[in-house]
């Protein structure tokens, strides 16, 4: 089969197409013919950062090939002897073996039965592949950690991005008042997702416009806590700050609670976790009903994976980037 391997840590051009054997499956796995692959910022981060390769990919140093990626949609072509949920021909999708070696940049993957769900028939493989890590991250943040409820006022940073555009849709679907924050170029897109207000972060300070939010979903890449300090100011007493990139230090968390009764949570999507299958099935149901949609901004063939990586690492893409084997 064809697969994209990482020759060495560094630039997108270090991702090269080669032929390798189709993976063998264990008794609890299914062999999936991959129809679409979701590309995420973490993919590019792992590609260019040794520490991330060691932790996220769980690099051991003995691998014959380094194959990145965790998000796929495809067709089951073989099932392990202990598999009961799927049969040959089933269309499935999932974000699997994260953290770990899912080896998703390939024409076939060996995926754990417990980490895949059925793809809704009315949803394309490309849309399903997009609604894996990004949608799951948004769901875990807004629904699991944030415990969003009808009537909540929610600020979504990066509202036009992969995670953000799902977060806007989840929040709106469940009855929140949604303020989307992104660059001005994303205004119509974000409002089209259902956001009630839009804030251009390049010309406006969101914390001066909104000071009574119940939840802030903060996805801003930063090396310090300056941005989550601003998000803290936008929350009302008793609110919740959901930080997806910055690890808030204990002092910040304690101060937010003591001074403003704000709960600060570091959202981290790692599984297998107890809620993973439940969350993915909830996302699949919303996709099937049309309550949420995946916006795809770019589709690349497998041999152009480097172009997909060059685009995702700009951190200003709209919606999802998909690669097709």
C-alpha cells in the first residue's frame, strides 16, 4: 500500500510517499481502507518537534517508518476474530490511538474496534474524517468540561478554524448565545455557522466588549498566559475558562477561583477514555441529523501531504483540511 512517512523532524517536505506492506490486524481491530484523512495542527507540530514526536506519537526509536495521523474515514475490509460491532463493508470513522501510533497517513489502517464508529450514510467520507479530532476536541471542551446549558453566553476563540467551527455549532445547537472570535476575514463564515455576535481579534479587544460570559473556549496558541488572562476578564463570576493550548499554572488557577470564582480547566483530548465512544456517537448523530456540518476548505491527494501540512501550520485555515488516498 501507499503511505506517507516522515523521513526526519523538520519541514513539510520531509513527508514522502512510499510503498509499505498493508498492516496486519489483531483480534480486536478492523482493517480500514482509508477514503479520507483529517489533518490537524497537532500533526504539523509533531512533524517539526522532537518532544511532540516522543510524546504524542510515542516514538520509540525502533520503528521502521514514522507514519503520522490519527483521523480517518473509510470502509472496513477485514475484521479481527473478536470484533462484534463491525462487519466487512461497514463505513466507519474515528480519531484512534491518540496519543500513540495510529499510522493514519496510508491507504489502509489497523484500527481498534473500540475507537471507531459508523459513518452516517448521508455524510461523505471527507466530512466524517473532518469531524474526528477537531469535533471531538470541541465537544470535550464545550460539553464534557464546560457542561454547556441552554442560555449560556459562550465565547469561542478561533471560531473559523477546525475546532472552533464545531464549537460554534455545538454551542448554538444546545441553546447558547454564541460570540465567535476570529480575524475579520472569517466574519461571514462564523455568523453563517449560527454565531450571534462576531468579534474581530485584530481590531477589537474581546474582553472589553464581553465581561459576563459563562464559558470561554480559548484555543489561542501562546507561550504564556497573557491570552487566558484576557479570557478570564471576559468571564462573569462563577464562569468557566476552557484552555486548550496553554497549560495554566496552579497559581493562575487558584487566583481565578479565589478572586473571581472562575473555574479554569485545561482541556486535553486523550483516549481511550470512558467518554470517547459516547462522544463520537453523539457527534455522528448530529452529523446524521444535519444539526452540524463539516466545512472543508481544501482537499489534497495523498501525494500532496506536504502541501496540506504547509497550509495547516499557518494556523489560519478555515474549517478542515482533508487528504484523500
